[in-house]
């Protein structure tokens, strides 16, 4: 399979399923939303800005819903879950992808920015999952995919200490919620992407640095958002029903542990 190529999912693999993807305007979230929709799911897309959320939903087409809102604002995580269930009648898959990923170095990092990273990267996934719990329990089925990072397993190359700390905390939340929710038919897993070729990556590092980093990986290139989306779809599928509490590295071999 070429970089970013497709797997053997059938075109109706997620027919009848409903997914909520946060941070869906671009990058990994956009790729995941597009792929889930392509495979038959109804998809609610969360973007902080309403116009951009509407733009993504319109681009996806039928079975897409815009659920705009800033996840750091009180009540918004719960509201986007409620709107999704009101529109589609159920919620099967959550992709907690939205993140604050700033490169602020430790000497310049203040408490407000640190707390904001924790709010977006950890608290919001907790609140979204919590808000969906009743519907998923009633269904006896749920898939929660938390988008962490290789930073959560080691330390970030480009992001600040608050990014690393929050992504590590998200892995802890993944394990703890998986342990408690498995009895209800709900699996909770995390993915840990390494250096992926997204708009955010290229805004944070120049071409020369990215080329130098990629050349040192066992698979000497950047990953693609489409490859990450394929991994998300597998974890979200019925085939992954006996996998929970796991953290999947997708790093080109940069991290091996």
C-alpha cells in the first residue's frame, strides 16, 4: 500500500453507525471524518468556529452534521454530544482529536496556557465520553478513540511541556476509562502519532527540519493523515471489539517500546 493508501474496508463498513470527530477542520481530524463518512457512517464534525464546522459538514455531504463549539468552554463538550444524539438517535464512535499544540518553551510557559492545554487535551475528552456514556450503555456498544501522541509516550519534538504532559495524561485517562467501561460494551483506546505531515506540523517546523527528522526514522518519511485515519477506522470497527485500553503507535518506527 502506498503512503496514505486505502485498506480493504468495504464501502459500507460503518453503515448505520454514528461518529463524532472533534478538531475536524483539517489534519488528522478531517481525514478521520472523511474516511468514516466514506465508509458509511453518519458523522458529526466539531470545529471551534461555526463557519468552518459548516464548511466541513457541507464538504462531507449527506449524513454530516456541524457541531461547532470551543471545547474549553463550560457545557460545550456535553452540548455537541447532545446535538449529535438528537440528530442521529445514537452515538457509536467518538474520536477525541481536538488539541492545543503550542510550542511554547518552558521558561515562557505560564499557568494559564498550561491549564488550557489540559482543558482541551484531557478534560474535554473526559467530558465528551462521559456525556455519551448513557447512550452507549443503552446500545451496549461504543468505540472511543483518544488521539494522543508519541509525545505522551516520551516527550514532544515540537510541542511544549504542556503538550507532552496533557498527552501523557490522556493515555492514563484512556486506560482508566477502558477498565471501567468494558463491561458496557464500550472500548476505549488511544493512538499515538509521531511526525505526521499536516498543516499544523508544517506551521510549527520548517522544511529543512522536517526532512532532517524524517531521514532518521526507520521508515524515512513523514506519516500521512490518511494512514492515521485508517488506524482510527480499524479501532472504531466491530473487528476491534476485544481491544481496549491500548495505545497504538504510528510513528514510522521513531518510537519502539
